C-alpha cells in the first residue's frame, strides 16, 4: 500500500513552490561553492567523507593536527603541497568543509518540509513521488561527489574529469528538475493539457535549452583538465583556428574528453553556437505576440548570453582568475535558468 495519499484536498500550492525555489537556490549555491573549491585547489583537503559526524568542524588544536596528519598522507600533499604548514591547510580546508555542510543542509531543507507537506496532505501521490525522486537524485549527487574526490586520493592528485562533469551534470539536472516542478506549482500548471496545441516556439526553445546544458557539461571537462590554462588567446588558439594535436590521442574519441586542445576547442565551438543560436532566436521571435513574462525572459536571455560570452573570453585571456571563472560558471546556470523558464511557459501556452 502506498504511503502517499492518492489525492490531496484543494490547497494553495504556492508555499510548496516557494519551498522548491529555496531548495533550487541552495543547489545553485552548492554549484558556486563547488566551483570555488575546484578553482582554489580545496577539493582534496578532506580525505574522509564522514557523512554523520562531518557536520562538526575542528574545535581545538588536536582536531586540526589530526586532520592535517590525514591530509599529509594524501597524494596532493606528497606531490604538490609538501611545503604546506597547518595554517596553509586551514586555508584550503574551510571551503571544502563549507561545501559539504551546505550540501547536507540542502538535504535537510528539502526533507523536513517535504515530510510536513506530506503529513498535512498538501501534496498528492504523483507529486510526492516526484519529490522522492528529487531526494534520491540528491543522494546520488552526494555519492558522486565523494566518488569524484576519491579519484584524486589514490595516485594522481587530480580528480577525474569524467567524475567532475558527472557531479556537475547531476547537480544542474536536479536544479533544473526542481525548478521545473516549482514553476508548475507556482503557475498552477502541473500537467499540460493534451488538448492544448503546441506553441510554435516550443521546439526551438527546447533545443536551445538542451544546447546550453550540453555546453555547460563541456565546461566541466574544461575545468577537470585545467584546459583554461592553455591557449590563452582569442579568437585564435595560439595563432591557429584549429590547433595542432587536436586528434593526437588514439582511439580518436578520447580526444573529446582527455585532450586539452580538443576539449577547449569544443567548448569554444559550443559557446559560439550558443551565442549565435540565442541571437538568432531573439531576432526571429520578434514577430510573435508573447506574454509579458516570456517577453522579458527572451530579452534577458540575450543579455545573459552576451555577459556569459564576455566572462568566458575574459576568463581565458586572464588565465582563469578565480572571481571571473566563478562568475562564468554561475552565468552558465543562469543562462540555462532563463531558457528553462522560457521552455516551461511556452510548454503551457497555446499557439
């Protein structure tokens, strides 16, 4: 017998939507902090997961010495940071600690209100199962985070670019899924009527959203390989449109995931396609009568893609300064958010 009610009594669902918006914001914060841990080299400072007692920070000198002793056994300390003292360790520890605690807090902020809404019968069975799926994806995200960190604790003190991209992709997918459901609850449109004709812009907008997500994932490989530290010229890559060695690795498909030149070239190409696609989308949709929120999101989408491309070029030319690189990563999620909002509103709109 299902633990969830088959139906819920009529009740305002906007409080549920606000809760999901808050959870989405926390996931975005997690993505930002996660990017900062990568950029500052803090991600391998904690060599144990400790999901239960990991809430408690070091509170005395003995705690710090114990954690530092653990870190001194790690490949990162032995091969890169062998001259680091305790104070230097503290400077990289705190960011990773905050990242993990915010992740656990996000789980609590999600779970407790869910149980409250369920107990008050504010949500029906179909909605409850969607929330269970979100919670499971969140758990998968946490597990993938530790699986990613473990890849840098064996021999090579660098995390796998595959695992890093998977970690980022799951987080952004969960953010998008949560935001989609929240928008449906906020606007009172949980399900699309089968009798509603598709908006003529829906297909184009969905394709644009998928392209932005793919470009974001390609950025994960750039980050995982530190590919932004090479070919710091634009628009050419060291005086070439297509750099030498772009298919150096065999078999050839490995170049798209493990060759620094190819990975950066792919990201540049995808980013250019996104910029041109958004610009064309904005120009060709001027003749459509759009609702005020959709029209505003359309304008913001164009503005955001200009900002995002500018941030990306500046990050590359200046050799990945942390503030710019973090802003570039955040901009990618915001660009996806606007495209997702457009997709959602057009999905529930008639032609």
